[in-house]
C-alpha cells in the first residue's frame, strides 16, 4: 500500500493493456483498474463501475472533485491517485464514503488548501501523498483519524511551518517527507511519539536550528535528511538516541563546528555527508565508532587536521577533504584508518607534509595532493607502502624532489607532476634520472622546466648534463615560482575545472651578461643603431616639410581655375 507513486503508476500502466466491460469515455480499463489520461478530459468521468478498486487520473483538465464523483464506487475503492492535473479544489465530504481507501495521492496539482475534515473517515489509509502542490499550510486536523498511516509525503509545497502537534495521532508512521518546502522552524515536540519512524526528510527547507531533544523519540530512525538548509549549529546530544541511524545527511548548511560527542553514539551509521558547510575544525572526539565507509568533507573551511581525528572510523574507505583551507596535517591525523583506500587533500593551502602522515595506511591506493602550495616533501613520505595506484602532485610549488623520496615512488602506478615550477639545475638530476628510468609512471611531456629561462618549457627527462651545467653557470635571478604559477591570493580552482597553467616565462632580458667582454660590444652596437635611426628620421621630416610648402603654392594657383569650372563640377 505504501509503494511510491511513480512505481504505482508504472505498475498500473502495465496492468492496463486492454479494455474489458464498461469503461468511462477517454479512459482505459482492465479488471477493476481505471486510468484516465489526457487534456481532453475536463470533467470527472461518469459511469465508473462500482467494482473499481484503483482509479488513476493523469494530465487532465479536471479542476474540482466532489462527493458525487466517487459515490458510485466508493466502497470498493482502495487506491486513488491524481497526478499533474489542474485540480484547484476538493469539496468537503469527497472521501466520506471511501472507508476502504488504503492509498491516496495528489501530486502536481493547483491545490493550496484542503478541507480540515477531508480525511476523517479514512481509518484504513496507509499512504498519503500530497507532494508537488501549492499547499500553504499543514493542518493537524487532516491527520487526526489516520491511525493506520505508514507513509506521509508533504514534499515540494509552500509550507513554512509545522504545527507542534501535527503528527501526534499518526504514531504508526514509518516514512515522513517534508522536503522542499519553506519550513523555517521546528519545535522540540514536533516529532514526539513517532517511535516507529524509519525515514525523516527535511532537506531543502530554510531551517536555521534544530531544537535540543527534537529527535529523542525517533528510536527506530534509519535515515535523516537535513541537507540544503541554513543550519548554523547543532545541539551536542541531538543524535544521542538514534542508535538505529544508518544515513545522516548534513551537507550544504552553514555549520561552523560540530560539538564534541555529537556523532559518538551512532554505531550503525554507514553514510554521512558534511560537505559544503563552513566547518573550521574537527576535534578528535567528534566521530565515534561507526560503520561509515565514505566521509565527504569538501568545501568547508578546515585549516588543520589534528591527531586521531578519524581514528574511530575503522571501516572508512574514502576520505575527501578537498577544497578547504588546510595548511597543516598532524602525523597521526589518519591513524587507525587501516581500510582507507583513497584520501583527497587537493585544493588546500598545504606547503609541506610531515613524515608519517600516511603511515599505517597499507591499503591506500590513491593520494590527491594537487592544487596546493607544496614546495617540499619528506623523503620517507611513502615509507612502508608496497603498492600505490596514483599520487597526484600536479600544480604545486615543487622545485625538485629528493632521491630518497623518488626511490619510494616506484611503488606507484602513476605520479602526476605537471604544472610545478621545476628549477632545472643540478638538483633536478634525481628527478630527471627517475623519469628516464620510469617513463610509464609519468607523462614526460608535461614535466617541464620553468626556470631558468633558457630551459623553460624543456622536458626534464630529455635534459643533458651539458644543458644543466650551462644553465647553472649562466643562472640569473628569476621570478619566484609561486608568482609565476599562481597569484598569491587567488583561490585554487575546483577539481572539476582545469588547473591554472604556468604563465609564460619572459624571454631573456636584453643586456644580460652571458659571457666575459660581450657586454661592451653590445653597447657600442646599440649606440650606432640609435645614430642611424636619428639621421633617417631627420631626413624624412625635412622631406615632409618641403612637400607641404610646394603643395600650398600649387593650391593657391589652382583656386581661380576651380572657381571658373565650379558650375561643371560633380559634388
């Protein structure tokens, strides 16, 4: 009885494949099921068989429902659905005789209100769907006699508040959806007595706060959706009674912090979303032991990861911390994550990592560190790892890499090194040699020199010892790598957009002292060029003056002739 409306529609359309017996005009019938579909239908169909158990109205121009419309088959009716129809009014008493109705739905209509006693006699109703309408209020009287109700959906309406005792009579409720309204406030007792509810969806409203104790009676709750609101803080014990909770969605709010212990007593939690908030820190006491396998924390304002922050998440496979403001990671921040397969720290403010950051993460496959400001890495960063899928270091501030670190990179299948300000002097030799020995682990064409200018854009793997010796001998000061790569206060790009390419390196400055005795000769040559240019310019200017004088003389002599021929000229 509590099947989703769309599934119900699908099954009904499958069932109606032929016409048997009497059937209203414009409708399709089979057995005791009727489907009326089409904009040509403007009035409720007449001559409906009294044995009709399922009646479905879709995409019609019916504007109202009256008691007489259902009177002929009210006793037999078990399912009644109206979808995408222009109904604006349902008259009082329309469902007074439909005492056996088990599922009722109005979706995509023009309804903005309903009579208070409309559902008074529907004591057997198990599913009530009123989604996608224009309801302005939620009236508690609608639910007073619906003791058997299991599923209730008020989503996608214009409801701004929920009366404190609206759900007091529907104690058997298992699924409640209030999503995509304009609800801006909840009371402590709004959900009082709903001990059997399994899913509560409050997403896409305008909630700013949740009262302490609001969920205390929801001991059977398995899914709680609070994403896409404007929640700024949560009471410390808000989820303390929700030991059955499996899914918790808190993303796209305005949370700046999580109280210590708020997620401590959720042993069955397997999914949690906290991305797109304003979290500035996470204390080690936030996460308790739970079954979470993926933790999404991107697009927050985290600046530091403390030791043992995630140590209780022993089943975690994926940890996403990208697009924050993280500048430091404690060596034990990821301790205890023995099952972790991927960690994403891209697009942060990291300048370095400490030795031991990834220690003990033996199942780690992918590490994303791109779009940071990393200028150095510890030699033993990957010590203890026997296999790694991908290490992404592109678009950082690396000038070179130490030999000891490079020797551990052989455990990775792929290392992304593009868009770093590689300085091609003698210190780049270990990287050059590693690239030539491991040509399949990196895209050699993208790992190129930035400085010195004479080697800018050259593939590091193809550099010769002579080129490196010459570049070192003739080295001149260059713009700092960070200035060339990215402006200091420009936010790093999101992962979905291309990383900013390194800016073009200016050509070698004129007058650069490249070898002994050449500077003065170049100066003499310049002076000679300047004198020649000056003489030529003087000659050109003199010629122009002479031409102007001659032209003025000729112009005076031709004026009289112009006057005599004026009548014959073409304008």
